[in-house]
């Protein structure tokens, strides 16, 4: 079966293929791990630039791509380096005066 068929790929097929570099002679099977938390800038940071590992890291890109494909999204997923980072991003989407409903034993950040 190819991606041109009208049958969707099984989740296990998606998860082993998504986020991997293109196949080629002598190419790695998996993307490299980037062990940096900071990134050098030669100009003022622009949208999409990597500045700090908690905001973006090339090691996360393949995981975000695979997770987005598993969810059936047209865009990659968004992962965070910490639970508090995820909670802060979610709360930033609540408009001023908005209501947040959460359990009393939620994340203790």
C-alpha cells in the first residue's frame, strides 16, 4: 500500500516512519540528537529562530512531526520541556476575564 491509496495508514506504520530523515545511501536512520540548550544568533531573533532549548530544539522536531501525524493534524504537534511550560502555554491562551476549570490536585506549579 502506498500513501496514494485511499486507505489510511495504521498508527504503528505512521509512528515508525514519521520524523525520520529521507532514506538514502549512507544516511542515518534517525535524526541526530542536538545536545545544546542555547543557540547562537548573529542578528536579532526572528520568528522561527531557535534561541533557547526550552522553546525549541531540533531534537524535538521529529517527535513533534510524528505526534502531529498520529493525531491526524496538518501541522506538527507542540511539545514542551516541562509540565509547567505546557501549563503556562495553555493558560496564555485564556483571554482576559476567561474562566479556567481544573481539579484541585492539578500540577503544583
